C-alpha cells in the first residue's frame, strides 16, 4: 500500500488558506478575527473599507478566493519586507 | 504588561511562507521537497523548467518572494478549484 506522508509546511499552508477562506463569510469578521492585531493597529478607521474596495477587483461586493489570496500576498510581502530590513535577504537560483 | 496572543492560523501561514522561502535557496530543491507529491505527479519532465520560466517574471534566474507567492497562489487556486468541484462554494460579503 502506498505510504501517505504527512503534509509538508507548504502543503499545510495551502490547506489552511483554503480552510480559513471557507470559514469566514465576511471580510470584516476575517480581518477582526484572523488579523485582529493588524486591524487594531490601523490609525485610519476607514482602512478596511479602502482595502475591501481595492481587493474586490470584480466589484461584486464579495472577496473570492483569488482576491483573498491577493490580500494574503500583500500582507506576506509587507511582513517579508520588514523581515529583510532586520535580516539581509538570500536569493533563490 | 500587554498580553501576547498566540498567532492565528492566517498569521502562522504568512510566517511559514516566509520561513519556507528563506529555507530553500533553489527552486528545484523547494519543488522536490516541499511539493514532492505535486512534482512526482507531473508527466512532463520539463514542467519545472516551464514553471520557473513563467514564474521568473523579471528574468533574473531567481525566484524572489513576490514570484514565490505567485507560485503558492497558483497552486492554492488549483487546490481550491478542485475543492469547489467537490463542495459547493460560499462567497464572502
């Protein structure tokens, strides 16, 4: 019987992103729960509305998975940039 | 003293993506380790070269973090699409 290996860190991340997306029906509840620290740190009270408008590229008032991934990607880039300022970057070849 | 809450699933994912990116200096070693199941399933032996060419948008022969996120995003979209075929999708509002 084929041996089923446990998921790698990357596979687990992809599974989690799908699970989190499925869990939160509302952008606001996602931001106030999963990214509460980020959300509370924002000085501009309208920041979530601005973000939703920018992310909702097809203007249907909803975040589909592709738009949700753009949100995660943007946050990951911001985290990575601040990580690089603390630690010199290594490039992949 | 401010209470430090444990990271949410989304925060942990973003941390993991940065850690995995930092860990693998070579695209091929990443694909053969973190995405071994995906890589082994590919019939076309040239698939990794095609992927690298497509991902390496600035043509510097390396995957920077933004290009890496595009890879993860593409894989997550494919996983999510097959997930939707199995389970009807719910949209966020």
